[in-house]
């Protein structure tokens, strides 16, 4: 009998104002709440062999602390840094400093919005970036991260 594949551990990090999902600018961000999104991410994670935990904070320091505290117990991060995408060197440094792969996701297409949103301090460090698909950005990002980590595990084990 083949060994059961290892369950991957993924931490979702939601930045400022994502607690307002479902109420804030529904024409941009949709009507699903953060709780709805987190529940769906947990279900999807389970179906692809990952345990998914989620965290949201409005404060930059809280996000940095969470990345530091969580990194030793996770295999990777799914990150929507919200407005900190465009401003936070501290969050970038936290994510690169903990040596865990991460995927950057955004509900809206940053490149179709205001010019100040076009630059991300995270994108060049991320293994991938998914923007503009609403909640599907998270689901696509999670699938991509899990696939990346599974390939990494197979490679580490000498498999193709």
C-alpha cells in the first residue's frame, strides 16, 4: 500500500479592510464575506491535501508578527496584503525573512485600478500572483501554491 501524502499546511494572511468583505464596495470586491471566503478555502484545501488556517488584521505590525509566529508551523502562505501591498517593506521583509513560499492574491485587478495600486512590494518575491478574479483569485492561488509545494516534496524525495 502506498504511503498517504503529507497534508500541507497553508496560512492565509488577509490584510487591512478585508474584514469588510461583503459590505465594502461590493461592485469591486463582491458580496461574499471574509467568513464565507475562509470556509471555502478550508474546504478547497481539504480537497487538495492541505490544511488551511486564516488570519486577518488591519495593522501592519500584527500581520508581520503573525507571519513570524506562524512560519515555523506552515509550508507556505497565501497573502492578500490589501493596501500594504503597495506600501509595506516590513511585510515584504517578514515574508522573505521566514523562507516560506507564498502566493500573492487580490480580488480586483490592481493594474486596472488607480496608478498607485499598480506597484506591489511583494510580487517579485512571490512564487506567483493572481489578481482580478474575485474570490477565485484565492482559490487559484491556493491550488497553485499546493501544486508548487507538492512538486517540491516530490523533488525532495527523488520523485519526478
